[in-house]
C-alpha cells in the first residue's frame, strides 16, 4: 500500500545555482517572484510543466517578475543564472521525503585562471562555487547539464555573482576560470 506523501506550505529565497526537487527544495508546485536582480530561470522539465524565462525585479520589457504554477516533480532541476533572487512558494511541497545535501568537510579547492578537469585537477562532485577575487567568467563544458556559465566577482558591480550553488562537475568535465579566482566547496551529491 502506498500513501500519498504529506504536503505542506514551503517558501525560500534562491540565488544563482541548480536546485533539485526532492533534494535542495521539496517537490511540488511553485509560484515564483523575482525580488531583485535579473537572470535566466529554467527547469529541466521546461517542455512539460516547467519554465524557461528571463526573470527580474523590477520587471521590464525583457523580464518577467512572476511565474505561477511551476510543476517540479522529484528529480527535476530548477536553475537560476545571473543576479536574480527568487522567492518561491508552494502550498503542496513534499517536505517529508527530502534527502538534502550536506556541506562536507572535504577539502575545499582554490583555483585561479586556467582550465581544470574534474577527476584530474580536483575531485569530481557537486560544489558551491564561491568567488574569491576579481571579476571574471567561470564556465564548465556541461553548462546546460548542471554546470555553469557565470560572470563571478564580489557582486558590487550589479552583474557578477558571488556564489553559484549545487554545480555538478562529474568526471572529465572541464571547468574554465578566466580573470577570476574561485573556491570549490563540496556539497555532496544528490544520491
């Protein structure tokens, strides 16, 4: 016999990163409101109940400030880029069966400008990537599959981001750091 998972109200603010339903946020149906900044907001199910929007606050001719009824079943990923900060709210969040990530005590890796391969130059895994120096571009060759392509810096210029959360860097992924320095902080996988 299988009972439907218990659901409840859930809300949180999110910034640049990848958020897996059932791991980083509960699975559920969400209303999204941009509270500051702007950037692309997409979900891995963008063609079946998801979204792919440029969101920002205040809204203008290029950005949406709100998006309602985003379906995020377990395992789907919500991705935010740029400086957008989203307030997300669900009334049917499945909070009881979450398997959240844990910021591990593993070694943090500092990288300056260069090309680095996961599994060779640093351990493959999932990381929060934090800017530790001047502004520059940080990208991975899996940017559309859990990776990133961001201008990173201290955020004071209005377009760089200080941190990108839950970036997947599996074995063999190339991470390119240009004009910046970063720290990779392991957050554990969504297993």
